[in-house]
């Protein structure tokens, strides 16, 4: 079923060699909705996100995303520029008018200490790099936020801070997050899509 002003996957099929991932799969994500995609490893969560982002074409069927929608993403890998500091990494995708102070404030909100904001991100802990990648995606402009295992490796305190930051800054965007963690569905107040 196609949703007006939202994202639809219609009768999608996808295989990698002899391994079938989707066959006749359909799903819809209305504008402004929040959805957590769950299921066992290898069931196609990341592939679904990549199809929604236009990074992977299905073998059959159709993926419909409203024309002109911009998307930002948190991938399983942080995909930061390792030699540059966190503020610069975030600035790369931000609207032109955003100040360094606003970026610093966002990094603070997710629990990254002030002394780490201007270190090359290769010097950050895995958790700090992850949170920097999340801040980058959340502060980017667009109608769609896609997150693949966004909170993996975060301790409970920083996980809560980061989830709160995401929720406070969604600004009505459609959110699709792949996760293995049942608590993420509740924390993000999201619908559940099991694969």
C-alpha cells in the first residue's frame, strides 16, 4: 500500500546471489512516523534502510520516497573524517546558519565532554565517535532520518541522553531505525516492524 506523502516499499524482492532477503515485501512509513525495524541478524534490516536511502536497488518491486525529500543517516560504521574534530565533522552537513556554539551544545547534550569537541575524532572513544555521528545526522536538514543500530555500545546514561537528544530534535521528520534492542522501540516511542 502506497502512503501519500510518505515512504512505501511495494512488492519488493532482493537477493544476494543465491540468498533471498525479501520476496514480495511491502511496508509503509507515513510522514512524521517513527518506526523501529527489528529481527535476527541477516534478516535484511540494513538492506531495507539502504533501499529507502536509494543506496541499494531492489531486484523487483518499487521503493517510493517523496520527490525532493532529503535524508540523513547513521550507519553501522560511524563514517566520520578521522583526522578532523567533532565540531568540523558535524558542520559538514549542517545548515549554513548554524553556529559552532549550537554544535558544541548538541555534543554536550549527548554527554561528550568539552575537552573532546576539538580533538581529531580518531582520538575519541568508540562511544563518543558514535554520538558524534548521531549528532551529525540529527542536525542535518531533511525530512527523513535513518539510523542503523544507532545506540550500540553506549552505556545506559549516555544512551538515555542521546535518545533524548534525538527525540527533542526530530522536528517532525520520519524516523526509521534498525535495532536489536527492544528498549529502543519504547525509548523512541516508535512503531515496531519485525522482519
